[in-house]
C-alpha cells in the first residue's frame, strides 16, 4: 500500500475524510426553500427583458464600445443563469429520485429557455451585419477580448435561422430532445440491480459498486456483476433504443433545417475540430487495433484462460494482491502528494476542493452513474463520483480534479464567453492528472513488483479504453446517424451494430459476451451530445504529447502548460496547443507518437512476463 507523507497536507489532516464526502452547495443556494432562488430568477427575467427592449433592432447602430458593453451585460446574465441551473442540476445528479429537484430543474429550464429566447436576437443581429462591418468589430481594440467569440459567431452565419424559428427550437427542446435525454437519466436512476456477494461476504447492489467488481480477482464475481448491470439494460432495451432513435432523428432534422451536411458536420463546427483531424484520429486508431488485441493476448496467456468482455479489467495476479483497497482519506492525501510534486500551488488549489466540500464522492442508491466536473463561472467547480475504496476510483478522482483545476485557471483569467474550452483542450488536464498520479505511485512502490504491475496494466487498459473503445463509440454514432439519414432505427439495429464494431476491435482475442450487445445504453454521451467520445481519444493523444514534453524539459514546461489551461475558450485550440506547449494535433506524427507510447508500454510489460 502506498503511504503518503505525514505533512503532505496540513489542512486535510484536520478535515475528517474517513469516508467519501458529500458536497456542500451553499455557495450557490442553501436549499430549494432559499428565497434568493426565486428572487434571482425574477431579477434575471426582468434584466433580460430590459436588455431586449433597449437593444433589439439597434445592434447595427452600436459603436464597438457599445457592442463591448452589451457583451459584458450578456456575460453577467449568463453567469447568473449558470447559478440557477447548476443548483437543481447538482442536487438531482446526487439523487435522481429527488422529485423536488426534478421539478425545480424543469421549472428553471423553462424559465432559462424563455430568457435565452429574449436574448438570442443579439447574436442574430451581429450575424446580419455586412462582412466589412463585422470584420471591423473583430479587429476593434475594444472587442479584443471577444475576438474568438465573434469569430465563432461568424462561422455559424450560414446556419442561422430566423429569430422566431430559433425561439421555437429552444422551446421545443424542453419537451423534445432534451426531455428524452432527461427521461433516460431519470429512468436509469430508478433501476435496481441484482445484488452480488463476494467471497468475503460484501454485497454490491448499486451501479457504482457493481462496476467496481469488474476489477475483482474472481471470474465468477466479475461475470455476475457484469451481468447484473446489463440485465437492466436488456430489460429496457426497447425503451433506450427508442429514446436514442428519437434524439438522433432530432439532430438529423436540425442539421437539415440549418443547412449542415450531416450531424457530424454540425458537431465538428461546435467542437472546433476539422474533419481532417476527426478522420485522422478515427483512421489512425482503427489501423492499430492490433495493439488492443496484442495486450489482451498477453493477459489471456497470463491468466491461463480466454478473456471475455467482463474480464478486460481483471487483475493480472491471483488473489487480492493486485487489486488493493485505498480508503478515501488516504486516496485524497496520495493525490495531493502527486500534484504537489508537479507544482505546490497546483496541489494547494486541489486541496481546497476537499476542505470546502466541493466534492460528492459518497456511494448511494439513486445517484447518477459515472463522474463529472460541473463548473459555474464566477464560483468554482463541483466534482461528482462514486468512490469505492479502490485505485480505479482514485484515478477517477484525479481525472475530475484535473477538470476542476483547469477551470480554476480559466476562472482567474477569462470572462464568461471565453470560459468554455473546446473538448480537445477540456480533457487535457484530466488525463495529465492521471499520468502525474501514475508516476507518483510507481516511484513510491519501487519494491512492490505485484503492485507496480497492477499500476502499469491499469494505465495500459486506460489508454486502450481512451484510444480504442472511445473511438469505437464514435464509430457506432457514425453508423447511427448514417442510418437516421435513411429512416428510423430500433434497439435491435443498435445491438447488432455495437456487437459488430466491438467484435472488430476485439478480433478473436476477446470474446464478446451476448450481454455486451446491450452495453451501449450505459454510454450517456451518445444521448447527451453526439460525437463526444472521439474527443476523449483526440484529447488523450494531445495529453500524452504534453506529458512527454513535461518529462523532457521538466519544470520549464509549467508556464506554457498553465497558460494553455488559462486560455480556456479564448482562442483556436489548434493555435493554443502550438503556441503554449508546441503540440500539433494536425500533424499525423502526434497521433503516431501516442500509439507508439502504448506499444512501448506493452513491450515493457511483455519483457517482465
């Protein structure tokens, strides 16, 4: 077991973290009974109406200073909207069975949609300006802080609709696409799973606890846990397929309405990713499925049995030695120690999350599955995960903390409209944090061969997930959106396509179990936002490139890295990567280097067997 230095964190030592904590949302509001909630909502509606009355139809008459003033006012309104939405959203995520949170979230969504509809005229009128006038705004000193924001508005010019249609689209989303996405979340939160009891008498019945058993050394325990979760997906296979088809068809209709060539085209524009980069990532990873298969061939030989889809996270060693527990307090201290070696100030800002209870790590029924970081501009981030006293949970904590720290640097430097980094940039700090934690653990377990092997294989499996499973999810989406262009699909089509794609990835090395055909229903991103997952792959490639730079030049890397984090969404992400850390995502060599890194890890592992 890794032991943290006694003076790793003087403050954490005074905060009781003997079990995973629940977050404190009082920085937003004290409760749903807090009168400030409704006061803020009414004030926001009034301010939006006043802004509309003062400026609608007059945008072309404004000076550059006037446009700058308007953008600042809009940022203030957006920030306050964030507070109002985040509070019920976080309460609901922590307990999807909380009907009060659900009802208030619905109320806020409806109100904020009305506010958005009041204000959307401004961007539309900017887009209606003639090219010369718009170019003058982009180059004006008074609008320098908004140059990238204005450039983004300009790119949407060919795809804008009239104000009336845009307002209708916003209103329809409440009972249309977003309602179906929410339905899936609510329904999934209501599921109860067949409990699984381990040989030592512990029983798991939540999705988080059952998923943690996929790392258990007993094959029968892994299979029972795997099957328990997927039985629920099978039971509701028709419903989840119907929801996915409805969401996909809505994206198709919107793409046609706005003049996009496809849903992919629509999403790449939003992601600030060129199609050439997307294709390079997809094809570059597809050509190297041999790395995925080579790794699991080694693992199967070591375990002495064929690997199935419920065994991909099985420990390499017999017994519990490679699958050790780490309590929450020790996990927090270990993470902070790893970050402190990178930079003390970086670690200090991470510590604040625990001291001020901005983390919800407790496992409980009804809690939203997975993990996330929710940033509220003008405040800070909140982290959600289900900590199950294992190293997988610790790495998840490191990942989400990376997001939280990224937004801390953004909050120091950027105004609201520059605070949302494109996805490729948004995932760099999270993966970078995991690499920092891995290196720290490896350096502090030099005499523990079994545990070091467990860490190395965990890193490899994480890399294989990011590079190959996540891109396979986007291949599924390509198939779904292509099918949607021809007509509707049902659950059986998704089951079949997901099985085919996963079989291609696994080859004859990993047996794809029949239950795996239902696994897609657990992937929230295919509902929330199309083509989200390839960005995990692209960002992981960039993160590996950044980490290699850090290892090469040491502390001299830090100023550029922190400048990259602080840039947020203020500039083109390809330019930001080149300028601050000398990484070129458009260079095929960057993708090849990431794949070479994984191949080298496999070779190192093979040499120890």
